[in-house]
């Protein structure tokens, strides 16, 4: 993991600790854990973000997988602690046949249960969504409603995905739209809870509610939007992770080069990493 990050010139990383598209997993091997922790020390990778697999869904209380999804969050909170990760990112989920109110309550109660079971300093980050289908969390008002019902709010924050935001209707393609969007985040969730940017362009138009990531500067957000985002005084201190499409390392390096070129000299912004990899 450390070697791959060094090749890309990363300052921070995001990873899966198990199969991102399955439920089954094996306990972390002590030797592998030690090797991983050693691999991130030399290049100074910090902070480290663990990403929950895709199947868990705590937004549908009537789902037969609701309890299993809570178990999954608790498991990855523990694994994040073992691996030395500071954060665990989760997708908020789909409400399915539930109402918005029922879904918001289910998410917050699921988070409460997971946090009570695992007592460590790992911060749980809620990733905003594009609002595709019955997704919850496409507005920061919804995310605020979830956090308001969490018992230990100091253990919860947010990850802002630029593609999801744009697809949900927050215009990040120019200065005016970005300022309005950040004001909305601050007035609802609070910018102090923002710990990570997922830097992805959008292949679909503003407000499409279709989750389609694209290469930096080649989508609807464009170079102008990303240049303002990565240099914004309220954002430039944050770590960034790219989840742009890839078939090989060349595409990762291309997107990294574009982002670096957009960062103004003297900006304290950190070099982003690429999308999650299975450990």
C-alpha cells in the first residue's frame, strides 16, 4: 500500500480492509497489520481513511440486512483502529420503501449502536450522495438531521464528494456556486465537521441525481470549478481523495498531475490520493 502511494506521490490514502462488494471477511492478520502500519510510516501517509464496503445499508429499517449493516460498521470501526486509520467513511444508504423521516432515524440509530459497541478514537464520516434512486444524504439538511440524532456527535463528521454534490444540485463549477454551497454546508452541518474532500468530476449534468464520476477537469465541474475548490481558504487545508475512473496507474497519475497543476504556489493544500484499494 505504501509503495503504491509513493508511486502516485500521495500524502494520504483511502482503502478497503476487505472485499468492498461482499459480506464475508477474515479477521485481520497481525503480521499483515504490522506490515501495513510500517508501510505508511516511511512516506508519512496521514491521515488514513478506511472505507466501508458498499453493501451495508442502514437507511432502510425494514431491510433484512439492517442489523447486518450495523455489524459491518462496528467491524470496520474496529479494523480502522487496528490499522491505525483515523477515519471510517460510510455511504448513508437507500431508504427503499421507508419515508425520509424513517430513514433518517434509522441511520442515526444504526450509527448510535455501532459507536456504542466500539470505543476507539476513529471518526465516522458520512459521505454525501448524488440522490440517485432512494438515496438519503443528498442534501446537507438531511445529513444535519441525522447528526442531530446521534448521541456522540464528536465521533461523527462528513466527507464531501464533489461529483455527488454537483449531481445533487450544488453547483461547484464556479465561484458563486461554490460559495453558496459552502455557506449551505456551514449553516447546516458546519464546516468544522468537514474532514475530507472526495475530488471527482461529474460525467452527468448539474442536478442529474446520477452518480457518475469522471476525470478531473473533463466533466461538468471543469477546471475552473476545481481550481477554485482546491485553493479555497476554507478547504485547502483538507486532505483530498480521488475516485476517478481508472484502468491502470497512468490514469491515476494523470488526474494527480491535473490537481497539482491547479493548486496555487504557497497553498498549504495536501496532495490527494487515488480511489480506495482493497488491502
